[in-house]
């Protein structure tokens, strides 16, 4: 199911093989990972409200690609180009990966989570990342494994700030009648991480 948390997949061998490809160009955890919405995010929420469409609409896939996916990918491509110039680093842009036939959102989430875990030294989150289930999951992974997080302006993005943004996004999505099952599950996990860190700091 798309809303399973943690995400589950029947393609773990395939995902593992694809993930290892990054090791051919990235030595250790030296890359900057760009976390950007593809099929969701605030753009998706506004598009749904503006166009009044859902999955039952005959041309839903085409309209979503034109209204959400293509603009999201264009935005990420521009951001990745800027980051490569400013940071002089290898920048991984997940939106540049072509669609993999038969893959589910869970498959992609597991793949990119492993890429962050094994190859990223930093994760940069595009503005409004908190409205994207995939980006919020990547924020959780980065915090779980200790990868530094930054916003689009390259300011540090700490766990407490990110958690607050996610909570606000959940409320907005609920008001827009867009499911929040996955986001809510990740939000609870982020709260657990935050409490654990606060306990460690209180009892060094």
C-alpha cells in the first residue's frame, strides 16, 4: 500500500542493485542529496484544489504530469544546477531518475532512503518539502542516520523546526481533504526521535 509506514517493497534486490550504482561516482558519504517533491508537495495540493480532479478523472494521469510532476522536476533541476555551482559538490537529484516500470512510491522511498544513508553528507530540502510524503520520509531518514539537513537557502534545518513544519503541513492537507496517513505516521516517528535526543541531552 502507498501509505504503509515504514514503506515495504517486493523489489529489495532490485533496489539494492540500483542503490549500489551511486557508489560508482560517490566515494563514501560525500554527496549532497536534494530532497524535492515529484508527485506531491504543496504544488500537488494546490493543483487538486484548482482543478477539482481525483484519480477517477479519465485524464488524471496526464493532467497530473502536466500540472504537478513536470513543474516539480523543472524546479528541482534548476535547484540542483544552482547547488552544484554554489557548493562545488556532487548533487543527487532524485527527480532526474526516469520512471521505473512497475515501481511503487514505497519502492522509491526505500531506494532514496538508502541513498541518503550510504552516500549523503548533507540533504537540502526545497521550500514546501513538508507537504511531500517522500520528502518528509527523507527528513526522517536523514535525522535517524545523522545526516545534516538544510533548507533551500542552505540554512541549517534542525529536527524541531522540521517537525513543526510537518505538523503545519498536516493541518493544511487535512483542510484540503488530502490524505495524511503517511505524513502522520512519519510525524509520530519524528516526535519519537526528538524526545530521544532531548533525553540524551538531559542525561549525558
